[in-house]
């Protein structure tokens, strides 16, 4: 039987590789991005209540309507945008699925998609599965800013989409007002669409603001904006999220969604509706997580790792240039097996071999976990 892989270059994601290695060597896992502290008990209690109350059948294919209404109110409060819950919001089984569905709804063979490297590892296989071609622009090391002149050079008549991710995984970079101005100028008068991955919208630090595509009517008019409840409420295993898009784009998105998933886990949608109606459930998140980032930074000062700036997300990158000349993947593996701490090599988020000797650490952890990890790092690689 003849069989040709549609994704011949895809192996096992770095998250699975590093988490398995961490488990095998009983290392402290600051690699894969997931919290190790419990979520607020009120939310799982609401899920339990919803199940007991009989919310156990399919909900609407676009998502439980009251949840979409609560989300529309949140979007109005935070981003001053009028987003119609009937026509512009769809609940999805996670942010990754929302991103995949958006690509699938609009990309055709021959289309080009601008992707900034380093990039979250699902984007490129998703684009390629749809027959489109990723066109890479590397962020400027070490602050990982976008060079818009370079973006302009990569635009062709085939450019169909630009993928944005702010706050950015793996670097913690966030879009600035200058970035938004450059983006608006670049796409004005074109048919270029935007895919904006904003799963870390509530995790922004250093006094910065999250500049969502939802704030700018001209950008929202051409955007699929993707979110994840897992990141907001410390329940990454729930795999629930949503996509916001203007009605014409959302109509196409729903054609993909209705025959791929149809509808998502009902009890959690009912629970989230009640939980979300109190804005403090998400307004306090940045402060809560920034404390962890600051604490982790203070601890890491006792090691030979050099911090790079992080303005958002679960992550902070550190250079190990003072420690080793090894490639990041080899160094990350050795750190796991020999020092007992797992991190993610940032080189795994590039497809062109770029390796600036940087590791990504996840600080969305209990203080004890961060202390334990840094004690191990300090023992092996103390500050000079
Ligand atoms: N985008 C980015 C940048 C992420 O870090 C994640 C993390 N998992 C996702 C999308 C996917 O979110 P979800 O787990 O809801 O699919
Ligand atoms: N988003 C998480 C991270 O970046 C992992 C998600 C996954 O394992 N696919 O670490």
C-alpha cells in the first residue's frame, strides 16, 4: 500500500518530549506551560453543580449562548468593542483548535502566511496541512521585537494572512502601540487577514496593557482572535476556549467547526458563565502571576543564567551564554537529566536552525516549586 505523510517533517512536540524526560528523571518541570497549583474551588464546584442540574447534553454548536453573552460584555469592558455574541463568538475545545479552525476556514493551497519566529509550534503544521506556505520573519533578538520593514519585504500578492501572538509564547514579548500602528498601515487597503493568538490576554506585566486586535475596528474586521479558558483559570486540561471574528469570517469558521466538533463540553460552559460574571475572576490575574514572575527572577539572580525581558505570558527566557556553548536542545536535555530541572529550548520554536542559546522557563508554579527548581540550578550553575 502506498501512503505518503501529509506532515513528513513533524515529529513529537517539544512539550511532550521535555515533560516525558522530566518525568523519567523526576526533574522539576518548568518546561511545558501549565500551573501546578490548584484552581479556585468555586469553578469546579460550579461544574459539578451544572452536571447535577442536568447540563449533560449537547449545547448549541456556537457555544452556550449565555456564556457568549458574558464574553461579549467582558470584551466591551476591556477592549471597548461591540462584539455580537450571536454572530461573532464561537466556543471551541481550546485555543489550539480555534487557531486550526481559523486557518482551515480561509487558507488555500498557494496562500502565504507570515509567521514570526520563534513561534508556538502548532502554527506551521496547521498552515501546511491546509496547503499554504509559512513565510518566516524572525523577531529581533534579544528583545524579540517585530521589524516591520522586514515584514513589508515579505508581503507578496499571495500573502493571505499574518499570525500574531501577544503576549508571546515563548518569549513574553507584547505588541506595543507602535507595532499596532505599523500593522494598521501595512494591511490597510489589502485583503490580508489576521490570526491573533491572545491566549495570555490576562497575563501582562511591567505596567503594560494588552493591545488586543479587538480594540481596533479596522483590524478586527480582518481578524480571527483566539482565546483559551485553560490559561485564564489555571485549568489547561479543560481544553476550552473561543474565537472572536467579524460575522463574514465567523460564518466560514463555523462551517469548519460544526463538522469537526459540533459542540464543546456543556457543564464547563454553564459553570464559566456564572463564574465569569464577576470581573475580578480575571482582573486580578496579571497581579497574581506577576508576583510569581518577580519571585522567580529574584531567585534566578543567584544562578549564572541571564534573564531576558518578559512582559507577559507564563514564561521568561534566560540565556545560558555564561554557562555553555551547547545547542539549546542538548543543553535543555542535560539540564533535565543532570541538574534535575526541565525547561524548553527556544530553538525548538524556530524552523530555520536559529539557536541563540536561550531556554524558556514557566513560572506559573507554586513558590515551593520555583524554590526547589532554582536551588537545583544554583547548585550546578551558581552566579559568578
Ligand atoms: N497558543 C499559545 C501561544 C499557547 O501557549 C497555547 C498553550 N497551550 C495555546 C495557543 C493553546 O491553548 P489551549 O490549551 O487552550 O489549546
Ligand atoms: N502552551 C503550552 C506551552 O507552551 C503547552 C501546550 C502543549 O503542550 N501543547 O508550554
